């Protein structure tokens, strides 16, 4: 691959053969990148193999993508680009950075093994890939950055051109002794903006191309013959190599019209596994949540898509320094979480956005978020309650919160990986009483699905002061046995204040209640 790229990046122009323009970068721009690349190669050697999906899994690979993107993105500096165009160009640069990382890791992976198919020592592997590393992260990158600067400038220019037929576009070279003859032949080519010539031959038309295009008045200029202009353009972008292929053909594109920075047919797009690498990179190129404000905005959008979660409408998500809680709400569309919980919620959402599996720690925090959001689903709203009423209410809310956690995760765009959280969430003080209610359902051989639906319906629609009735009625109506509601109340009440072991003992001591089955 790098042999092919050496050929592609090797400028044979007599005037600028390998002449590097001064990069608009900090001193030693490649020093940090080379260190990041070294870490990526170490990770590759440790892993012993490479697959495009690894771009989503291996942090060192992601670091290389982001560092490469950081360097290439400096091409946007000092350009006044419309937000729509800028977003498209930024996405293209990030995707290019991912494909570039994939290309070098794929090529390096082919140097991992010895002739007898065993993994080389790192010293041997490092020696074999040293040229590869410097080519991709110094030589090629320099040419790519230089091209990006010109491409971004021309995309901005295209975006700002007048759409009036009063103006045509005119190709201009730098008009100095460094202009290559093939580009000089295009100088002053004048055609309307909608002419097909500009689809393929809008500058830059090669590495370190300094050509540009300007608007001119149609009334005072002569229009070129489009077919002849196309022939000149094809000649300017033709250089047949020893392999019989035209290495300049990739420059036949329009950065502004296509809203890209790099040639769509660049060899990085043709490396084995490039499609999968592209998909992996796109998952990474999603804006991460970094602040509480980001979390707030994320759930504001979530509330628009799932309004039933917020009966009073969404207000905000904020952090709290209140002690003794994971979070709380006033049921006015507001959610307050402690910073540790908020940070884990943030990390969990970022994993979901990237298509990664959420961890137990993240899902535990998201369970807290779900608990507080579920309070906001109640249609009656906040009311004054006794301490006992609060206990019953929290039992009902946490019971439904964990049973509906898979739905919440799905609505967030993810999947519940740790299903144990549906039955056991140890970071909440309500855990024991909810587990006791689960034990009670098993004790009376209740229909779990119907009980969950009944408790949920009552939780959402009825006053928080009477949530005990919802819990009691669900058992009474969907138990295998015919039970007195007062007895059910006593069974639930004991579970509010009892340890799990004591509760099981208590239930066993009351087996006489299970005498009559429901008809």
C-alpha cells in the first residue's frame, strides 16, 4: 500500500518536485503524532491482529484518528465558511483521518507475523514498520495537510460564488515560474458555474496546486468551448505510472460542490476493509457529551421524541451537591443528579452514541436517571405525603423503573447489557424493599407481567398519596391465590422495613394465607 502511496504523493513537476511549502502548524508538528502512532503500533502488536471494528474498541487507535484529525483540521483556521459547509468538510476530514489510520494499521498488521506464522518480537516489528510509520505520519500527512488548506479555501470560495447568470467562473494559476505546464494550459478558462467542466477540474487539481477560480462578468469575457476545456482538464490531470494507472485522476472532483476536502477516490477508500473502517469511524465522529449542559440538551431532545416521560414538559437536568442522595426531582420536568452519577450518565450516553456497549457502572447511573425521569411521568404531579406514603410511592416507582429499564435504554438508542439491574440495584436505598416485593410476587405465584402493568398504570395516572393501593390491587388481582387486601397490605408493609432474609422467613410463616386459589 505505501508503495502505491509513494507513487501517488510523488510530485514529478519540474518546478515543485518534492518542494514543501511551509506548513501552518506549530514547530515539530509531527512529534506528538508520531508518539501517538507508536502507541497504536504497540497496541496492534499486543493484540496480534487487526480488524476494522477495532477502531471502535482500541483506545490507542482512536487516539491516532483524533490526533490526525486535529492536525488536518487546522486547515479550517482563518476561513469564513458557512455552518452547513463547515460541518460537511469537518466530517470529511474526520472520515479521512479514520481511513488513513485504518490503511496504516491494516498494512502494519501484515508485518506482524514471521514466516512460520508466529508474532514477531516488538523490536523486530517496530523495525519493520518504522518507514511505514514515518511515511503515513510525516511525509504523506504533510502533502495531505497542504492539500486540505487549498481544498478548504476553494470549497469556501465555491460556496460564496454568485448564482446569477451575469457571472462566469474563470480558472487562474499563480502565474509564476512554479506553475506546472499542464495547469498553465487551464489558465483563464472561462465558463458558467453550471458547466460540467467545474465538476471535475475545480482547483486544487493536484498536490500543492495553488490554482484558484474567480468570478468574472459574463458581458466582458469570452466563454470557452466546454469540450475543449474538458480535454485540457483531462490532460492536466493525467499522469500514467508504471502500473498503467492514472495517478492524478483522483483530483477530478469539486470540493465545494461535493462538500468534501479530500478526493472521494483516494486510495484510502480502497484498502481492504475500508467500508467497515468507515462505519467504525462514523460512530466515533459523533459529538460527545462533555458538560452537564450537553446532558441537559441531550435529554431535552429525548423529551421531544418521548414526551410521555415528562407529563409536565421537560425543564432541565442539573447537578446537585445535596448529600445522601443519588438524585431527586420536584416533578416539574426537572432532574437533579450528583456529579458522580452525572459523569457516569454522560459516559453511558457517549457509549451509546458511539455504538459501544454500556458498562454496569454506566447503566447503574442511567437507572438513577430513569428513576427520576419516571417520577416526572406521573400525570397528577407532586403532592404532600406522609413518610409511609413516600415509602409506598418510592417502592412503586423503583419497581417500575427497573422493570422498564430495557425500554428506557432502547429509547436512548442503546441496549441494557446488565439485566441484573432489573432485579437488583444496590446503589439505591430502595433496593431491599423492591426485592422484597419481587419475593412477594413469587410467593403468591403472581402473573409478573400483569402485576407490572397494573402497578405502572396506577403509578402514572394516580395521586402519589395512594400508591399503596396500586401495589396491593396488583397482587390481589393477579395472584394465583385469593388474598384479603388487608393481608396483602400487611405483607407489603413488612417488606418496607425488613431485610431480605427476614422477609422470606416472614412469608414462610404466613403460608396459611395461600389456601384458596382464584377462579
